[in-house]
C-alpha cells in the first residue's frame, strides 16, 4: 500500500466520541459527549414536520438559505452590536466544527502559527494540523483557568497569525471577562492578527457571568471570525447547523472553502431552524434558568459524594479531580484514559479523560457534562457515589 499522508499520523481519533462508543457498548450513562437527552423546542419540531411534507429537499444556496442567513443576521446582530449583512458576512456550515475548520483553512497558510488556549476542545489541535498551521499553546491554569496575557503577546511576537478563543470554554467552563477579551483584542490589533472565536455556548452562562462577543468590542469586528452553531442553544446537535460571521473579505474567501468542503448544510433543517432563530429573548432566559438548575443540582450531588470539582461559569461541563483515586494501590499506574474506561465498565458512567484537552501533562482530571434530565443526573450521582467505596 502507498504511504499515507504524514498529517494523519499526528493526531488520534476523537477521544470524546470514542468514550461514547465505549459507553454504548456497556450501557453506561453517557456524561462524556456533550449532547442533551431531551427534545428540541416543540415549535422547531413542528416546523421540521411541516417542511418534511411541503418541500425544500434539494440543495439550498451553498453558503446558506437566504431566510436562514437573514434570521441569523438579526439574532447575532444584536449580540455583536451592528447590522450584519446576510449576503456578505455569513457562511452557513455543517455544524460549528466545519465553521472552525473553514475559518482555519481560510486564514492559514502551511507553517503559519496559531495560538490555542489549553485546555482546549480537542478539534482545535486537529484543525491546526489539517490546515497546515503550527499551534502555540497558552495555558489556562486550574482551578480558576486564568492566563498570562504576556504569553499571548509573546505568541504574536513569534509570528502567530491568529488566536482561538472558546468562550464560554469547553472543557473548563471559563467565561472570559470583558477585560480579558479587551486585552486579547488589543494585541490582535497591535500585531494585525485574527481572533477566531468559538461561541457555541453563548447562551449557557451562569450569573453573575456574562457572555461578550469578541466581535462587539471596539475595533474588533475586522479582526474577528465568529464561529458558532445552533446545536447547544436549541438541543439539536444532530442537525449539524453552524455558521461563520466575519468581515466581507474573509467571508467571501470562506465561502469558497466551504463550497468544496461540504457544498452546503441540510436545506430542510435550515428551514425548520428559522423558527428557533426567531424566538423571543425569553427563550434564552429560560434556557439559562434550566441549565442553572441542572448545574446546581449536579454540583450539589458531586459535593454530597465527595468528588472535587471546579465551578463552571458557563457551558454544561465540569472538571473532576481524580488524583485521590489514582493514588490508591488499586489504580497505581493508571492513566486518566484507563480510569475512564474502568469507570464505564465498573461504575456505569462515561467521562472524558482530561489529557485529551491539555497540551500540558495533566493526568488527574476528567470531564463530565450535565446536559441530561434531572432523573438521569440523579442516577449518575448515585453510581458515582460507588467510587467512595474505594
């Protein structure tokens, strides 16, 4: 067989999705891959049923159906604080994953450097490799996941073309403050770089924290590529509807990349999703209340059974410290991945090993999520309580 490309030797399959496959094999409660176990809003399901029978089953415009882009422009224009041109400043993609890949391939030449905060959503490393870029990792230091802004400036001085900012951050739940975003943005302007943001958890933020769009800050629209999706906000991860917003010159180039990556997102799903994009502000307020209740319930359960954890400011993820378990004879020599595999088989709960998110040597953290019905979370806590028997 001819030799395969060098790039595929430099990263593994998704550990998150691998944990789901193992979880399914053993019938565990899947708190690894972050998708809800409850239905999307009924209004969107009704719209999908109507679309299924009334049409729109062929290709839409490759960069997104017109009414879908217009609805996106209205909704996100409020968040960014400017009028978004749906014809020139939006590309609809197959999920936020493609939006990020499209952004990277649009702005990066082979050998360009891109800064990535660590811990990071595992796709970012692979995105950099696939686009030919060299990642520079900037530590977010537990337990507060703060960072040294000087390291960001050092990265730009080394020639970094962009920095990826996931806000709120997967996996640690950090919500970047206005001051932190302003500091990053000022450096991007100073060194004429891009900020590529992943804002898929924009509406899952807990008081007193607030999500701020990087593109809304003074002077930052021309330096920001906003990647987002509908997956988490409307509980439709399987619909694979994402988008990219940015200045016209960037978007026109991104349209070409997107066209040859996937052609276009599913037409009937775009049509049905317009209903969700037109929801009033009260929907997003209710969503925040729902996830606040889930977070509080889950963290109280973790406290009750004595598992150490951070307190997420946003997202539906929480990092669990398993060091005390790895120190006992039973698990000596175990990696966090092996611990997660053992936990699926013996405890019946699936988590993601923290090492899949960190560039640094981190072997004592695992990630759980709480986007589940309360009865499912209660059962998960009961099962996790068995760890204390060790």
